[in-house]
């Protein structure tokens, strides 16, 4: 006969109901009691039947993860594995599993999310992006389904859980860093303008130029996908201008890697001819040649706080929305330097 909750309760010298509350990680149970019960579970080899408990509680004990595009494409960018590591850590602490959306098109991903919600396959959802007038975000908001956004929502930002950096300030500071190094011809290589993070970083770039009384030049601003090849194309366009930039603010490390490769192909030295800076501070920033100056946005912490915020709203549905700002700082490396032109 299998081990039961009653067996665990007897060994831990608590009531069976207390064991159930420990399994559910009830905050009202003391840490000492939780420890005793968990030690008894480990000793006896007891494993909770989460399926049965979920049916009884009308809870799936699962969190849905929605990517901005197909998983195959998204995982090419080191941002996503790292943010998922943060989400997974918090989910594991609370004994939740993760369910990732599938689909290769926006329509397919939308249908997958509707299936998660209508089928009650998850208790809440984390959106790993914020897009202008996003169909999925609008649906979740209208359904009043628990969700958290990694990024700043385009609208209703005061009514939606979200975890973000101050991207306006970060981009302003990075642009000012180049200005302090004597650069005035500064290019901006951003992601799609449909992403809120891109518009925030572009505004920060513009503000830094304005404060320094440096004219904004539209030909210095290029938008593309966060990918190596897109970075190559962007820098090719910028460096073929009659008066090319001497510094570049690139809004993603993966794109910046393409920028570095293309500059090398063109025979241009970094940072002697062009200073390059980026965002995310993923491992590739440190391993790049030369190593990339990059804004550390604490990707793991973004994920961890997003999961924590979502679980809080699941457990306390009437609680006010949480808005969390994660700190950032510039990591200065070999790819940036003083203007020598």
C-alpha cells in the first residue's frame, strides 16, 4: 500500500490538514513545521498527487509562458533562456510547472493562449514581451485572467502587473556615455517599433542628444529584428553614409554581435574607428571580440520577479497590480572608447 498524507502526519507529529497546507506552501505554516513535514515526506518517499489536488482545487499548478515569436526563433537570443531561468527558479520554489506556448505565427500563438485560458491549463501567464496594441495582452486583460508582463504594457500600464527596467533612462545614460567620450555622430540600431522597449530606448537616445544640443539625424536611426544578420545589415547602411556615425547604440547584444562582425568585414576597427555599445549584458557580450560595452538589465531578476508577481496575483486575486523596476548598470568593456576622429 502506498504512503499517504496520514503516514507523513504521524511521523511529523502534525495533523493531516497541516501536511496538506505545507504541500500548498501556505504562508501561515511556520518554517519549522514546514521543515519537519518535508523531512518526513523525504524519509517516507511521499510524493503529492498534484493532479488530484489540482482537480479538487480547480488549480493547474502551472504557469503559461508566451514568447514574442516561435520558440525556435526566440531561443536564438540568449535573453530568453536567462529570463526563463529566473521564472523557473521561482516556479520551482512554489511547486509550479511551466507550460510554454507553441506556434510559429502570431495567430497560432494567440490560439494557444486562448486554449490555455479556456481550458484552465494554467493558473496564470507570463508574457515575455510588450508589443504595441498586442492582441494577446488585450485578450488577457479583457478576460481578467492573471498575467504579468516582462516589459511595460503599451496601455493600462497602471492596471497590469509588469516587471521592467527603466529603459528610457538606461538608453539616455548609454548615449550620454558616448557623448562624454567626445562622440556627436551617434547612431541608434533598435528593434521593431512595435515593441514598447524599442520606443522607450529610442526616446532615451533622443533625450540625451537634445540635452547635449546635438541635432537628431533620422538617417542615423535604423530598426530591425534582434538577430545577428539584422545587425550586419544595419551597420552596412550606416557606415555607407557620407558622414557615418562614430558611435553606435545597439539595443540588443545579439544584434550588436552582427554589428561587430560587419565592421570587421569592412575593415573598420572597434573602438578606434567606431565605438559600439549594447543592451542585456548576456554572456556573448563578454565573449565577443572585442568584448562589448553593454547595459546589464539583470535578466534573471526580471524573470524571477515576473513569476513572483504572477504567483502573488494568483494567490491574492483582489490585490492591486504590482509594478516592479529592476535596476540596470553599464558594464564598460573594450568596444567603446573616446572619439579619435
